[in-house]
C-alpha cells in the first residue's frame, strides 16, 4: 500500500537542519508544490464526496416531473 507519510519525509531530507536551507534542485521544489496542491485537492474532493452521500435528514419533499 502507498504511504503518503513516506513522501512527506522525502521532501525534507534535503533541508540542512542547522541553517534551514533547502538544498533541493528547482525541479524537486516545483514538483512538491504541485504534489501538495494535488493531494490537498484530492482530500477536499474525497471529503465532499462523503458528505454528499450522507442523508440530509429532510423528509417530506417530493419532486415530481
């Protein structure tokens, strides 16, 4: 199974611990910014999808076409 925690650890392996300087090349920096956006979007979509499947609790409204 894929573990997203592994990716988070990988992102920080090239940070110099004492100075806090990011030693990754520009591709890695850009890639991880995009990855963070995609993973956040996937979490939002997943949350909205789960929310939309729950019964709303409103009853008595019938739509007839």
